[in-house]
C-alpha cells in the first residue's frame, strides 16, 4: 500500500482501537444477555411442549432446544459481526476525510508526482496523458523530470502531457496512453477501492484482536 495512505490508516487505527474495543465488548455483553434470555424462553417453551406432548421422546425435546439455541447464537454472532463492519466503515470514511486534508497540504505535490510516476511505470512509459482535477491541474508539476524518471524505470523514452479534460476526484491522477487504450487510475478513490478488502482485514485484525 502507498506509504502515505498506510500511515493515515495506522494513525486512525491507533486513535480508534480503544473506543472500538469498548463498543465490541458492550455489543458482546448485550448479545450474551440476549442469548441468556432466549435460552430461558426456549426452556419455558420446551417445557410447555413437553407438558402438552407427553408422547414426545426426550431426543425430540432436545432437538427443539438445540434448534432454538443455535438460532439465538447465530443472531448474537451476527450482532457482533455487524458492529465490526460498521466500525470498519467508520475508519474507512475517516481515511477519506484525512486524504482530502492531505490533498490540501504542502507535501501533496510530491505525493501526486509519485502517483504519476507509479502509473506511468505500470503503463510502460511512452507517450502518456495525465488527467487531474481542476485544482491539481494548476499545480507546478515537474512533468519533464517525472518523464525522465519513468523513462529510467521502463527503459523507454517517455513524454507526459497534461490533459485539458478534468476529472472528479479529491486527489491523485489518471494516466493513460495517448490513444486512450490503456488507463491507470491512481486517484485516491480508485486506490481505496482496490485496497478496500485488504484495508478491512487490516482494520479488523488491529481493532478487534484479543
């Protein structure tokens, strides 16, 4: 993962870990209380069924109890899982907020240039077009220097051209071949989308580890 984005995620996780653990603890406590209440209700219902259906065997009664208990445990587990998913989404939303702030910072230009170089390298160099949002298109990017870096990495002569087309993004760049056949989307949104599964796993692992 891109270092800047990874550091943002790690900082948010450090800030959120204590709060998240408390929420999960309370959710589990609530789920356990619900489970106990449902168990008691199940015992009552099973007892009523035993009284009204004396011909039922003990194994059938056990089956009734087991079915009810299993359903309650499943609901309790789902409650905890849902809370974990909700907290992971909150963390990802906070990542987006901090990335927006990052796009306004002094170090953003160097980050944007790194994204362009990475995308240009993936595309293999050559004649490339860069698409930025309206604000970023006014930044003093050193396209000639970036083109040389890409050329060194790909061993292919590279030219970078800033497109007149503007894209809707809060940061990053889209780089494509001049013919438009191959596109590398290195906007913040696209990077987050590509990494979302990995990020959710990392968030869950750090926030909810025992």
